[in-house]
C-alpha cells in the first residue's frame, strides 16, 4: 500500500464514477464544446469571433470530434450544405445589370442558413457523436446576420474539418 492509498479512503465505484474513469480524456475535452459556445455567445455577430480564437478552438475541437468517432462524412454533409449556399451567392451576383448589395445577397440565403439548425439536430439525434458539433454550430448559426457572419461560419466549419482530418478522422 502506498501513502496515497492510505490517505484516500476507498469509495465504491458507482456507475457515474466508472463512466468518468473510463473516459477521462473525453470528459476533459468536452469543455472545448462549451468553451466555443461561451466565446461565440459573447458576441451578437459571428464576425466578431476572433479568427485566432476560432483557429485555436478548431485545433482542439477537431480532434475531440475525432475521438468521439464522428465521421468526416457527417461534418462534410454540413459543409456541403454551406458550399451550396456559397454557390447560390455567386450565382445570385452574376447575370444582372447591377450587382446586388451584400444585404440583398444575404437575404436570399438567410432562410437556408437558419434551416441548417434542424438538419444538425437530426444528425445529432441519429449519431450521438454529432451532438457537440450540432450544439456549437447551432449557436454559431444564431449569430449569422450578414455575409461577413456567413463567411466566418464557413471559416469555422472548414477549420474544424481540417483539424478533424489531420487527427485521422475518416
């Protein structure tokens, strides 16, 4: 017996203790989801989310999602939906006599951006490992009120995917 064993009385392992002991890194890392949510929630507009903080968070969040066994295709489905919106913006700004201002362009995709939230919720309901991504991206979507906010949303998901893939995500 070590001195550490003597000073700490043995406690029976409850179910919650066992699950906590089996995944110490996961519980430790779950804080990154809340850290990102807290940071984004401090702002009215997503464009106010500092790019250096965004990258720092994605650097932790990508591996966290990989460790939860979130598959790249789940993240990519969300990115593909965003890329379709980007393409729609590009098409909406061509072929007309006068280019649309950014507010008019954003108005064309705003509904589709907001409708990404139920898609995320559905994905999280089908695959538990998608829940942290759904929570983070839902808070981010709530802060998208302009094209600049939308650009920051794109940067966020692209950064998460990059770090997820770098960690070996499939």
